[in-house]
C-alpha cells in the first residue's frame, strides 16, 4: 500500500523537475558569444502537424492538429493556412484554447494550437495534409561588452509533410444495403399514434444517436405496406462539433397517412454503419411496428367553390354579426312565448342555451372559431385550426355541406403534410358559407 508520505514525495519531485525545466527554458533565450542563433532557433521552436491516425477509411473522421512548439520568447503570425483537398472539413479551432506545456526528448516546450479540424477523406489513396507557415519574431539576450542586451531574429516555420493512407470501405455481401457512415450509432423509432384513423395524419420518428460521420447519414429505408402513403421526411440534428468524433443525434420524422381501415404492419427497419475500430459493418434494427386503423368518414372529391368575395380580410365581421343576431332572435323568441313572466323568460333562455338548443350553441361556437381563424397569421396554426373546425362541423351533423368540409380537410392535409401551398382565402370562403341547420 502506498503511503501518503510517498505520494507527497513523488509530487514534490515532479514539481522540482518541472521548475528545473522551466528554468532551462528561460536560459534558451540567452545567447552566449559562442552560440549560433539559427541553430538555437531550429532546436527550440518548430511547427508540427499531428493526426489521430496514420491509416484510415474513406469517410472516417480524422483529427488533425497543427501546433507551435517553442522554448523561446517570440511573437508569431500565421502566413499560410493549410488546405485539405479531397476532404470534408469540420472546424474545431476556437479562441479559448490556452497555452499548454509538453515534454519532448526531455525538454519542456510551450505549445499553442494553430489549427484543429476534423477531416473526412472522400477518396482512397494517399492524403497529404497541407502545410502551415508561421512567421516568428524571436527575442534573444546576449552579453555585449559585459552588458546584457536584447536582440531580435526573424524565422519562418513550416511543418514537415504528413501523408495519411486512406483505404476503401470493405464490401459485405451479407448486407445488400450498406451506407458510408462510419462511427458508433444506435437507432430507436416510434409512431405518433399506434391506433390511427383512416385518412388521418400520423408520423414515424427515427432517431439515430452516437458519434462519427453524421454528414453522410441519410434517412433509413422503410418498406411501407400497401395502403399507407408516406411523404418526404423532415430532418433535424443536434450535434457537438467540438467533440471528436462528432457527438449527437439526427432525427428523421416521416409523415404518413393510412388510406383505409384495418391492421397494418411496418416491417423491421435497419440502419447499417461501419465500425472502424472492429473493421466490420454493424446494424441497429427496430422491430416491426403494428398499427390499428379505425374507419373514418371518407373524403369526397371536392367541388370548386365560387370565389365571390373580394374583401376577404373583412370576412370575420360576418360571423360575429351573425352570432349576435342569432342570440337576439333566440331571446325574442322566448320573450314572445313567455311575455307575461320576466322570470320565466330568463329561466327558459338559460335552459335553452345549456341543454335544449344544441344547434344554437354550435352556431355560436362555429362563428367564434371562424372569427379567430380569420385573424390567425401563423400558417401552420391556421391549417391545423381550419382542419379542426371542419372536423367539428362534419362530426356534429349540424349541416349538409359535407363536400365542402371534406375539401377543407383535404386542403389542410396537403398544406401540413405534403408541403403544398393552399389558398387561405379559399378555405375561409368555404367555411364562411357553411349552413348551420
């Protein structure tokens, strides 16, 4: 068992050794009469390129760092930045990188990161990493006539070339559909609704998490069963590009619609990637997904509605006025029926609103929703609210305009899930002329 005294002694020895190295570094800036300044520069300040691997695969992330190593007092300026032809590059150089220290061949050096990138080779063969050129103004101290004076030397430093061998990805006959994605990943998936209704909107969400080459990642292939209409996926990602390899997740949301009632099964979905550490292809698979689809009122082919209103922006006034008139008519109807008893009038009026006159109440709800819809400036919310209002009117059976209501639902579905432009004014016109019986 190592005692605390032994640990303290070891730490003290390291501290003394570091102090000696730092003192030796300071002496490097002092030139004696017999010292050669050019030789001192060559031995004590240089630029080096460092790669995480000397051999990699096409598309495999490679960490490349350019560093300045120095034991001298100097001011440096980058003249030529390195180029990476035939590669995709993810920049990792930041402004908050601090000075570090590193021992090379028993000598302590200060190190500064000049450039730090993730490189993804796009083709096989030798890959020569570009050169960086740095101009340096180096301060020396020399003894002249018994006095210590400062002198300045200039030197341009260029890193030695470094060649990386890039190998092609191996073939795998057991996996007919393989991608060029390299890293370590895991996929999960789910549907928004496992119990759906025909012609309603649903979506399949596939989330791939891990680390590696997200740039080459595309949506996994899905074998949709007959009776399901799928649309183009929406892609989002959350990535930490300052981590090596890049760390994060990529999400694919695929909208779809079940065309008829019944049981549906989406077959198992696989995402295959190449694991460079093991040198083999690996698959992450989601089990088949079962869907139960209930019946729904079929959507009838829409008929064109005459566009007879030109001042559509003032259309909200019509339902508001109609709602007020409707309430006045209800009031006077019951007043006429109970004209000799004010208490009875009020009681019967509340009873009608709350229980017996569902059509009048639906008319008020309809006009309120239509007025709010006309004022809605958000495109997505407009189509969602319009579809909700049309569905409410269709299911409540308080009107005979089922063709027009089905047309509104169809137009809203196209706008929300097929990403087609729909005419807001046309939808408002249809809804404004719905008859509440």
